[in-house]
């Protein structure tokens, strides 16, 4: 199987059906009858009423099986689950798990072994439908489960399962923010994507799907650590990956982190592009993270001063009335109507769904500043002068804050005017006042030209009259 197929299968099997009460998938097993089968089902029937008795019965099957086979493997799997989930004894579960791994070399089929191991590792990490039942396992114990898996994979030369288990471990450390443990795993995984003898020296792009999954983990780590330079490096590298068919969730993660990165840089156009693509990918994969990303997208549209309603597109329209989105819908309406008071009311009333997110909270002041400046631009239109105290009262902010907003608008040439600090006024230069000054200037120029012309005529007339008198005396 190619690496791309392997990654696609891994993505498709994210939620394994690891059922504590019924885990008798016989895929890849040779059908065996007889006493050992009866012993297995008898032991299984004891699990609810006599857990210790069931464990002993499963142990008997393992010990008495002449050659390692399906019933011993199944019994060890049951014992691992019972010790881990039911008996809350992760150290005992680790012992039976190590024993189970010894069966994977040749005693059971590779597909069945991989499925069983992946299921166990999911629940060791607290995933799956029994995740809530999992005990709080020490990090060293968790690491031991994965180390044991890696050793077994190396012995069996099962690179595919080794990569899968390393990815699971990397995601586990990412979720737990154990970045010191995560980074060596990432280096190992990158090494498996390293250049082949025929490559030019960069990471092998034919393993693009695996590479993108690594980048998705790294970009989340650097985003959380706020290492902007590394974050941008990973983002740019992920955009260059070719020959990959990644799971939509992976691209959703990369695009989300990219969009948030652009938001921090105030590059709103880039941010809106990435966040919309992230929302689309999450929506395609059915990820609940699409709702949070949609909030970021809506926020971006408002921060960039766009008059486009983000809920007008066919992709976002179905979520317009989602309980988690309704508050953002109202915020968009308040923004477009320049209703500052309504926007502030919505923000205060919806802390859980809006400002409860620290990333959104970081931009709330920018959002309110944008809304207030738009409000000032609209409200001053009929006036030539306006009291700063009136603006402060209307916007429910301090006088010095209003003054700062007005100064920024004047400097940005969004309004023409000046501040009369003595009288606390915003004095505006209106178009008609400017035009009147132009007309008055033209009138003054015309008058001066007329006066100049008159003086020239008078001088000519005076000179002619003087000359005529001289001529008369000479010939008179």
C-alpha cells in the first residue's frame, strides 16, 4: 500500500469501534472449534459479574494454548481492555498488551493485528466512545504503551503500523501540550519522509499526505507557542506540498492556523481567504471546529470593514441560525447598522459564545474601535462642528478616547477638520465651505485682473492726451 493510501485509510478510521462488551471481529482468523473456543466465550460471560474470575479464565486460555493463535490473542485483548478500562489497572494492562504484541509477528493477520492495536492505543489516549471511562494514566505509562508498540513494529518490520502509532502519540502529546515529548516524535516522523536516493535532497513529496499531517501538528504547536517565524515557515511549506490527497480535517487545521496568523498581522484579505477555506474543509469532514472557524471568519469581515455579509454564501448560510452563531449574526447586523450600543450589548450578553474564546477576545477592542470610527464618520455628516463630549456620551466612552479616534480619522484623511481643544469641538471642513473659498478666491483674482486692466487703460489714455497737447502747440 502506498503512503498516500495509508494516510487516507488512517484518516478514514479516526473513530474506531472499540467496544468493551463485544470485540469478536474474526477478520483474518482461522475458524477453530473445540474446547478452547468454549472456554473463551465462558470467560467472556463472566466479565460483568466476576471480573477476576474472567481474567483468570482468559489467562488459562493463553497459558494452555500450545501454539500462539487467535484465541490467545483475543484473550489477551480482553484482558488488556478489562485491566485498563474496567479494573483501572493500567500497569497490568501494559503487561498483557506487551504479551499481545508478541502475537503480531506471524500468529495473526496484519490487518486484524493493526486494527486491534490501533483501537487499544486510541483508548489509552482517552479517545473513542469509552474514553470517559479511561483512568488518568501517568504520562510515563502512556509513553510505555507506545514504546512497546514501536519495539514490536521494529521487530516485525511493520513500518506502516509504526508510523501510525507515532502519529497517534504525536497527537496525544499535542493535545496535552507536552511539547518536549512531541518534538522528538516529529523529528522521527520527518525522517521517514526524508529524501530517497533518487530525490534532490528535500523531503520526499510522494509522501505528501503524511507530510501534511505532520505540518498540521507542528503548525498547531507553534501557534500555541506563539512562535510566529516558525509558524509562517510551516504554513508556507504546507502550501508547497504536492502529490497529496489529505483528509479535509488536516487542511482545515492548516488553513485555520494560517488564517489566525494573518489576522495577527492584520492582513485581513489573506485571513478571510484562509479562514473560509478552513471552514469549508472542516464542514466537509464534519468537524465541529467549523463553528469556531466561522466565528473567526465573521470577525475578520468586520475588522476589514467589509460590507459583505459573510452569511450570504451558500456554504455559510445553513449555519446562520446555529445557536453558537446567532450572536455573531446579530453582531454583524449591529456592525452594518453602525449600532455601537447594540454591538456592546451583544458582546456582554454572549461571553460564552463570543468573548469566551481568548483569540476573539484579543480583537474585541479592534472591532469596537472600527465600529466607533465608522459611527463617527456617519454621525458628523450634517454638521460643521460637533462637541466632543456629545460624541463621548453617545459612544459611552471617555472624552480622551473620542479625541484619539477623531485624531486618527483626521490623520488617515477619512474626515477633514481640526480639533478645537479649548472649546472641546470638532470643527469640520465641509465641501460647500471649500467650494465657497474657491469661488471667493476666483472672484478676488478676477477683481485684481479687472483693476489691473483698468489701470493700464487709464495710463494709455493719459499718455495719448498728453501727446495730443504737445502736437497742438507745435502746429497751432
